[in-house]
């Protein structure tokens, strides 16, 4: 006898893990995770204080870590260099040095773990003595002069063997300019993962600590987006798609799930989301203090980002999550 005369009971589909597995709408797989890695010119690896569990790798340590992650099912990495102050200048010229750290790292990964897709960051902040993603003159970020250097940077990365270049600088017109520069030099197969909607976020704090790349003066609000805006993300995405982006990114991920969903609905391009350093650190810190279960929180946060519409997720948890998923 049905006490409440209730013919429809959604809980029936949640009765057991077997049934929950059948009706699950979002499935995470290691193949959709991208592992961001920090590197430096030193010969030894350095644990990062601002990002517990993450390391600034030597070239040797880097290739070993990429190989370890690949064995766990991670097929893509993105690289971030820490550049010595002596190699920084206002125009960030070290970013297009064919003998620089990033070209060497790309080649080393391609030699030792050829099955891994190498994605490279296109922006001047690790190389720029002002700590900005663009060239600064009298306190102003110069858009078009920056784009010229970004094209040189993307070409340098392509020459070294990068599979995908990822402009994270938020200058206007850079996707089209980079596409044209790559095509002119015969790199028609190198893809562009555009940081289409990158917000001026407090959640990047630990990353800037890891690379010592915080702006020396001012903030990034004249190029990164206002966290209050979603329609503007559509406008940025529309432009990047028209300019030839192959994939679009939203960054950060967790506080911007609505933006991920919006771009998913609007565009047929693959959508990436970046679970940034501050999102990572929040989970790490809560787990360390014993107030949250790390494994459950990590997998829930990644599932939420995928459910919102992200096809791929950049996360510092990538190898650990891959291990948990298999
Ligand atoms: C800069 C860049 C940043 C991150 C990736 N690329 C920081 C910034 O814009 O200041 C942040 C990533 C993270 O916080 O994990 N081009």
C-alpha cells in the first residue's frame, strides 16, 4: 500500500550505486584533464610553498612528472615558466628566445613522452619586468605592440613543437593575429586554445607567488574581465571564434559556472575551464585542516565544472584525480 499515493518517486533512480551509475549525466575521465606545470632553469625541483603539493620543476623533473601523469591517463599539459629577473625586460623579449626555457621544455617532453599534447601559455607576465601580460608605457598597457610580441612568442613555441598555443593575455585581436602568424610560417596544424573569458580574479594569488609574476604596479583590470560580467564573456568568445580560435576557455572555473554554461550554449567550439590556483588551495587547506574530505571535494568540484559544460578542465589535481577516477 502506497501511504501517500505517490506514483512518482525520483529516489528510485538513486537506490544503489549500480542504478546511480546508469543514470549519471556527467562522467569524468582523465582524458579530459589538463595538468598545469611550473618549471624553472634550476637543476633541482622546488616544492611550492604557496601551492602545497605542487612543484617548480627542473627540465629533468618535468619530463619525469609528465611521464608519471601520462601513465595515470593524463594526455595534456600546460607549461608555466619562472624566468630569472635578469632575463626580464619591459617588452618581455625572452618569451621568443628559441634557446629559452619553454622551447627546451617542449622539445624534452616531445622526445620523452610524445603521446602527451603540449599546450603553452602565450602572455608576457613571466617575462615582463613590469609583471603585466602586456607591454606597459606610462602606466598604460599597449595592446597592439603587445600583440606583435605575442605572435613572436607563439611562433617560437610552435617552432619548438607545441601542439596548442593558449593566449592568456586578454589583448584585443590577438587570436586573429596569432592565427595569421602561425599560418604564414606553415604552422597550420598548431591549434589555439583561447582564454576567451579570463576574469580579473583574486583566485590567481597563489600562482603569482609560484612564478613571482605579480604586477609591479596597478592591477590587470584594463585587460582581464570584470567578475560582474557575463554578456561581455559572450562578446569575447564570439570575437575569438571569428578570429579562428579552436577552443575557448573560461577562467577561473568554480565561481564562473554560469559563464561556462553560457559559452557552451552559444558556441559549438570545445570549452575548457581552468580550476585555478586559489580554487586548488581552498580545497587543499580545508582538507589539511581535516574539515573536508579531499578526494570527495576534488571530484565534486571537477564534476560541477564538467556539468556546467566544460569539455576539458585544467587542474592542479589532474594526476591525483586521474588516479581516483581509475
Ligand atoms: C597569466 C596567467 C595567470 C594564470 C595563468 N596564466 C595569472 C594572471 O593572470 O595573473 C593563473 C593560473 C592560476 O591561478 O592557477 N598569463
